[in-house]
């Protein structure tokens, strides 16, 4: 495992600790969530990294306001057409 050192203001660190007493765990979780939000990793990879079952991650992401599907209307129409062939 690699190590990343962050220099955070006291206020930011205090806010992280409100989310999770372990600031490093909070930071790690936030990074994984952001990678998922940006589409850099799949929900399965995010779940694996957060050590939770995939359905639990999907529910967690939904509670955070992250959509499971992020398709345009055109992409969704193509998916529907493909599934009816």
C-alpha cells in the first residue's frame, strides 16, 4: 500500500472527523466516492475498495445523491433498443 500525505487546515480536519473519527478513513472513502462519481472506477470496484457488498454500495451512493445510471437519453434509448432485439 502507498501512502499519501495531506496538509489540511485544522477546520477541514475537524469536519472530516465529524464524518468519521478516523480522518484518514474519511479521506480514503471520499476519494473512492469521487473516483466513482467521475466514472474512473465502477460500482463494483468502489464496493471492493470500501469493503462492502455491491448492493450496499449502490444504496450508499444513492443516499449521497450519486445516480447508479448516468446515461444520456440517447444512450438509454440505444440500451432499450438493444435489449428488445
